[in-house]
C-alpha cells in the first residue's frame, strides 16, 4: 500500500497551493484530482480574478493585506507575475460606508482615496457612477491561470506528486491516519486535506459532518470594450435595494468580465450543463448596457463557473482528527489562496491557528 505524509484531494488553486506549502514544511505530499489539471468544471479555471481589499470588514481587509504579501512572496519564489495591481473601485455606497472605509483604511495604513462621481468618471470613462467612489490603488487583478500553473510547477519541483484523473471513491479514518480508495488502488496517508470545492460534502460523507454546502452555477459574461486602449480598474458596484452586487475585471484577449455576484441557479453536481439561464442573463446584459458606456453589449461571450456556498456566509477551514478541510469560498476565495494554504499547513503541522470564524 502506498503511504504519504499528506494526501490533498483536489488540485485546484487551494489544493495546489496547500500542497506546495506542505512540501515546503517538509511533508511528503500526494495530490489527487478527479479530472484533468486545469479543467473547467469547478471554480479555479479562467485567466483572472479580482484582488481587492474589503471596504466594510476590517478583519477581512487585514487578511487580504496579508494575502497580498504572500502572493508577492510566491511571485519572488517562482519568478512569475501573479498580481496586476491596476487599482480597484467600489461604488454605490452610502455615506456611512464611505466614513467606515476611510476610518478602516486609515487605521490599517492602506492607501486609499474617496472620489466624487464626476472625478471617477473622468479617470475611468468606461464606467458610470452616481455616488462617491472608493478607490484602492493596492487592488487589482490576480492573474489566476498563470499563477496556478506556476504554483503547480513549484510544487512538483518541491517533490509533490500529482495524479490527475484519479478520483477518490472512498475515504475512511484508520487508526491515526486515513485510507483513500482510488482507481489506482488504496492509498494511505497520515493526514488528508480536502480542497474539493462543491465535491467536498460528497467526499467526506460518513466521515465528517459539515455545514450545508449549496452549489450554484454562475454565469458572468465577457464584454468587448468600445475602446481597446481604455483603462479598467477592477470594480464592485453595491447596487442596494436587495439586488446582488456586480463585479468586473478586465482580461487581456477576452474583454471585461462582468457578473452579478451569487445570482446563479442552485444545482446538483450531476446537473451541471454550462448553459445560461435566460432571465438572469438578460438582467446582466441590461445592467451592463445601463452602467458601462465603455462596453459593447452586442459583442459578448457567456462563461460559467461554480460557487460552493455555506448558509452562514463564511469560509470553512478546520481540522478534525486526520482530516483538514477548506471549502465554501462563495466565489470569493481566490485572492486568499496563499493565505488559505498557510492556514491548512498550520492545521496539518499544528504550528499555528486559523481564525475561529472559519471553524466547522
């Protein structure tokens, strides 16, 4: 029977970064992935993600700042650019949010500005603003695809073994370790780290009771810019009135990705069809037509991704016995990838702690 110090289930962004961090901590690590590397069935594919500092949660802003430092360490270690800090804007906020943003960012020593809508529109004519705009120069886009490739390559160089197309069909705790059933046979590990996104509950059924995780199929679109030379910050529009926030990020070669956050239909994993839901899609196109004069709604392309959502709205990062788990990232986890990797390494090695808010 093959034996490893740690088996990581799921080779997406979280699992790959955790495997690398565990190898750096001196562990012999195996990564098991049910599909090909870089597949489009989960939440780690695609070229870009928003990297932004929270405007309304001081604890999250601190974690985002720490994560940015860890991204920079990864860039230094691998020689690959992973963040492009083009700046980020939030708009649609009220006076209270503006005041709290100023106070929090000043307290944390984070560079920031509050702009009048006319001033913001002059800087970024592709966007329309009606309220004060919260500008964060230290935000931008995570270059997700190239970052993930570099993290995986670095993990391999550190001795991590990666097995794509090798699903875990059974998991059981045996003594102080675990045994994993796979098509290649049974694998034993001292510990297991489960970073399987929407598949987490299925993998851990019968072994670990988790808070409920629902899965939604989200459907943003890439929209072609009217002016190919225009500048685009990453942006979040807090629309209010019970409506979902909108987000956007420019991606070279594709256009500006715009989505209405967490509005996709709830599905089971066996129902994944990658198809747009017409009513929600029409709402997105109408929204972009109204708010983004710099985007051409007649030239766009729908895309699809999965969110794994917890009812309470928090991430789940915790350990029970030889099982550590990280899940429930709500489409907001990518910016925290190296920080989650550190948390999981701390759980496995017992050398640190994870914020209590993430406990199962």
